[in-house]
């Protein structure tokens, strides 16, 4: 979003409760009579690059009804607002224009704006603007708030209070694997010779960022007529799949209640692509990639991993009519690890990374998300990004570095420091990550000249399980979000 310099002329008899863009269908215009003798026409801040670039471009809303002046789009975290020069224009002249700064345990400081309009004001707390009309017949107080974000806007925050346990009755599951089929999630866990699956139907994300709850999952026992490889558990758009210990692939279309053997005998499952499932198979003609249920075989390109890749991410690519899928990392046929990204367009596979991950990894978790970069001043660009978490290096050590790619896996870099994992989450591998959106709503207290945004979608990252440095399964689901995405959009 780009903030711009402004000049707002408000109608004399109409009131605004905040000048923002909107998509509300419930809005109704309301006319309110208000004396223009004490009306504020515009409010801004004097340019001061030592505080922040483009400070004079910060947009302030003027609520003539409630007597409030504020910047709905808060200034960046850490911005110093202790000495800012306000620029105020009125609808008409005035005999008094004063700014009152409250002082804790001291006399309030009052600034006469008519006598000195260049005085720097401390806006750490709300400041009172007092206006007396030119004829002295009316007076009005406004509360001026210069809002500053209380958190770093572009930090990827993992709220420990939002962390929940995996949907299982096992106290210490030996292994877990979570897959997504449509909007439903299936979390398979095991302990000893017992197996359970937690099933979540519909969105995990609650309204207004509500915390996820294990009570929303249906947990049931699973009986396999074979010994399953838990880490091979996967899903297409319409079925669940898993490999037996002999490589035979089994499938379920009734929520894991029953399993049917397929003709496929694979080395590993990559994951789903629409209604197909894709995997690697070592044939007498060499390594191949096979699709099920079609059974089509494709020659595996040199250097492509045969197992332990990330769960593929599917997305729409602007230069292709077909959905695209990609995965990162994995173990190659020669036993070495890969740092590359491999993509699939529905017909063929190709290595797409020019600059791979800094370290070859297996069992990485990736999501299709967004990252932000500052353009100029308060202008930020949003980039569709692939973000990679965790994984295990060639020495078997779990990874704690977060990587990001803003060009569909073509180039990978270490993500910004604000995107890195907190110490509490630690290094891990074998986790699965998915994005679900929460709908945020903003209740309106009074009518506005321009319809405000009443709701917006906020994408959260959900991180399931993972194996820590001690080889134990993390019996939890972490939820993360870039703080900026939770803020009410301003256009």
C-alpha cells in the first residue's frame, strides 16, 4: 500500500468517523449538523527525516463527530514521536487554537498554535486540541492520537499462547504426519503398535484470529492391514494414501476407516497434484516418477530427489494455464541431499532453482505465503513467497534457519531476521506447514462519509509436529502470522 500527501475538504454539515476505503454492504450515509466555526479541515505532520522518511505524507483521519484526529495506519514500530511539529488548517478562522500535552505528576503544557505554529509537540500520549471560533460563540476539543505500532509490523510472530497439542490421545507420539485434503486436515500419529487419526473438517482458523482448539478435531483409532510408513502419509484432492513397509501403496476414501491396496509399489510418495498422487519408483530402466491412478511413468531428471522432499505446494502461475507444484530439498538416489527446488506443471518435471537453499536439507516444511519489503518511507511492497522451515542437514542435525523465495523457488535467501523462528520453537525437521485464513471483522461505532473496510482475510501459518534435536516428536501445533497482516487494511 502507498501512502500519499493529502488535502481533505470536509463538508460543513457532514461528519466523518475515519477516512478509509471500504467494502461494507451494511453502511448507510447519515447527515449530522455541525458548526463549522470549530471544524478542522486538515491535519498533518511537518517533514522530519530524522524521525521517519515521508513523515509529512502520513494520512490523518478527522472525525468531526467524535472529535478525534488519528492516523489509522500506525507508524512503524519504534518511531519516536516525542518532538513532532503539527500542521493544522481550520474550516474558518479562530480566536484560540491550543494544544495541551498532559504531564504525569506535573502541570500540563499548553502550546498556542496561533502564536507559534512551529513548536515541536510530544505525541507519546494523546494530545488535546482546543479551538474557539472566530466569533467566540463556540468552542471544541479534539483528541489527537499519533499511533505507533506496538509490535514490529513485518515480524513473523509465533504466539505461544496460541500453541495447541496435536489431535491425539497419545501422550508421547513416536511419529506424526499431517496432510490436507481440500479444506480438511488429517493428523496421523502412532505410539507402539497403535495408530490414531485426528480429522478436522473445514477451516482451522477461527474468526478474528481465534485460537485453534483440539476439541474441534474428531479423533479415532486406525487399523491398518499392513505396517505403514507414517512419513509417507499423503493426500490428493479426493483420497488419502500411505505406503506399507514393503512399498505397496494403499488408499482410503472414507476418512481412514478402511484401506485398499493399489497396484503401485513405490520407493516414496512426493504428494498430491489435483486428483493424482505422485511418487518415485526404482525400475529396471532406472528411477522413474509415477502418477496414480493413471499409472503414467515419467523419466526422472538427473539429480532429482527420490525421497524426503517437502510436501509439494500447488499454486497458480501467471505464465501457465496449468496449476504448478513444487517441492524443496530431499534425498537423491546416491544418498546425498538436495538444496534445489523442483517444479511440475502437470506434464513434466524440471529443476527451477538458480540459487538453491544455502544448505542441502531433507524433510523441509514449506508454505505459499507473503513477505514485505519497504519501498520508500511508508510504502511497502507485498510479494507472494515460498517460505521454508526446518529440515535436516547431511549430518542429521535439524535446521532452525527460515528461508524465503519471492520468485517461485528460483532464488532462495535467508529470510529477514524478523521472519526467523523464536528460540522457544527451536530447530526441527519432519514438520508439515499449511496456511489457513482467518476472517477479521471491525465493528463500527458511528457512521462515516466513506464506507470503511469491515472485514478482511488474514493468513496464518500452522506448523504441525516436527522432530527436535533429541529425536522426539514435538507434540504440538504452532501458529504464526506476519503482524502486518492482522492490521486493518488502509487504502
